């Protein structure tokens, strides 16, 4: 079973015009035979002892859609970058007893769990590639400190000992805490990303890929925070008294609080314009000061 057959009923009926783009799709053994040592190879080496049917797809690429949710988060620059703009580093997938399951893996990056959940929300959004299969997918962050937890979680799902939802909620509690803490994390991460890229761009001749990646990262932060806010039924009942419109308004405000430098300003930065450089540097600081 190849990645384009994963959840194939949906792909055939609703996304016939699209092709899944990726760098590698094959068995764990084939991947391990040619890959360099990393936290992902360590995970796969452990999993090969418990499953022989699992496969891995690397750098799965897919577009940012202009559905209603993505328009509500009001980050229009995300629609300006070339598509497919999003890339999922690793997708582990398997089928056992006619039950299909997939794991989105993001390794060794700052706020990796939020990025993993953002990718999950994009892949399973209405009219996304896997929109009818959100209960068959799990978003996971992998590093040296949680390697065993991730391995045990994957194996528990494959063995039918725990559901995908139970595992996802467990990692949500570990990495996201409450929604206000998550907001602060996303604001700080976006500030860090744009500050870092501003320094890089002045030293690069071919800046396109860096700019596209930066905009995509900010989109995933906004997407994850907005959807996580809207999926929180406790917030709906306690903070908004069941008023879904009030919750949606607040979710938009939370997503808006994540600062960004505009697409056009990113392209102009590094062009020997000290005034523009200072303006770009001040963008995040201004938004942060308003937020404070």
C-alpha cells in the first residue's frame, strides 16, 4: 500500500485531480537502509521490531487551501506563496485488520508539536486530502527526550490498546497546556522566526525558499491556534456560555495576535535600505507592545 492509497476512498472521490507529492514512499527497512542517523531513524529501528507492514513517506507536500477557516484567520500572505506551500516531514502509516492509521511526525524543531498539529489540521480540514479521516491520524513531535513515549504511543494504537484521540489528548496536555499559554507560545515563536529570517535574508541571493518557508510557518501557527481554540468545548461552555459566534470572534483575535512581517517587506529586506530594515525590525515589536 503506497501513500496515494492511504484513505484511498476519499482521495479517489474528492481529490482525483490532485497528486500527492513527496520525496520518498516505502517500507521502513528501505528507508533505514539509505538514511542517516537521526531521531527518526532511532524511532523506526524500534518500530521495525513490532511491525512489518508500516511504511513511511517523507516531505509530503500539499497546498494551503482558501477554505473558510483559512480565510477567517486573516493571513492573506499565505495565499501569495507558491503552492504546494506546506510540507509534512514524515508520515508513518499502516493498515491492520482493515483499519488505516497515520502518524504525522515533526522532529527537533522549536514548537514542533504545534507545527505537527497545524499540519494535521490542514490535512484533515474540510476538502483537505484526508478530511474524512481525522480520527485515523495523530500529530506527534519527536526528539531525544520523548522518543520512548512516541514509540509506546504508536505501538499502543497499532495494538488497539489506545485510541488515536486518547493519544492526541495526552500530548496536547503535555505540550499545549491551556489556550492562553499556547497563544503566548505561538506569539513568541512567530517573533523568533521573523527575527531570525530578517538576519538571514540580508546574506542570501536566492531568498525565495526562505521567505516561503517563513510565511508557511506563521500560517501553521495561526491555523493551529485558531482551530485548537475552536475545538475546545470547555471554552465554549465556560467562557462563552455556548455562544459559538463569540468563541469564533475570540479565536480570530487570538490568531490575529500572532505577529508577522508582510510578504512584500520580506522580499524587500536586505536590499540596502536601512530605513526599511528598521521598519521591519519594528513590526514585531509594535505588535508585541500592543498585545502587552
